[in-house]
C-alpha cells in the first residue's frame, strides 16, 4: 500500500484522483529526524498487517487513507497530533472532491488511534488493531520498538519516562482484550500480553 499505485487506487475507490504531491508530503513527514518508530517502517508494517485482514473492512479505501494519515503529524511535545492529522486527511479529501461523509469517517478513524479504549465501529476497530499489531510482534522486533519509542521521548528524564511508559503499557494489559477484533486477538493477543508484561517488568526494575 505504500506504493504509488496502491495509494492512487485508494483515491480512485473514493471517486477522486490522488492530490498531486500529497503522498510525497506524507512520506516526508514519516521521514522526519525526530522519529524512530513512527516512520515509514511503521507505515509499511501497518499495511502488511492490514493486508490479510482487509476483508474485515466496511470501507477499505477509507481505512487505507486513515492509515496513511494517522501519524502524519507527530510531535512528542504536543497533545493534538491525531487531531492535526485527522484534519489534514479530511481537508485533503474535501479538496479532492471526495464525498463529505467519507471524509468525516476518515477523520473519525484517525482520531480513534488516540487509543482511548476500544472503538465502536468495525473499521475503527480494524484500524486500531492494525496500529497496535506491533504489540504482538516477535520478541526481537518488540524490543526494537521499545527502543524506538524511548528515542522519540529522549527529552523525558529516565525516571519520568519509566513511570509514564509503565502507565501506558499497564493500560493495555488492564483491558479485557487488547485487540478489538477476534481476527487480531486470536493471532496476537497472547504474544502482545507477554511482550507488554516483560517490558513492564523491565520498566519497574
């Protein structure tokens, strides 16, 4: 999906042409030097996770565009990254002549990646599970992910980081299920819980 052909295909499915230069702008955002995890690697991994689960989508092209935009704006000092990213997506879709209802749905999908509980809609659950698929990665990739997140929050003192990160990971572990779709839960839930528990022990050591 990170290819230009698939990018354009998502826009065609929504009855519009991909805005000129927009894909390059997004890829440039994901290549910003302050990022280590929220990069083109993350984007690629998300689309790899979506591929075999794409049949779960009600509006696949909208899920795909939401993935492209969901971390377009990323600043660890800010608290409105998702809102800014969602706004960019909706405005881009409006400018391309995409139906307003589709733009509103994509806006809501991007906002769902704030991960404040399991979202209600099928597409939002799918998107959030794709975004959280890293939690169920193999042990080596998960350890790399944790190092990447620490780099992005390098400005936070170690004790404060450990406390805050432990709170985030505990929040996922405290859920009845980390994943909102049975498809992802069956495949990743057990490994995600093992990864999170191991990381939590390290943070509290």
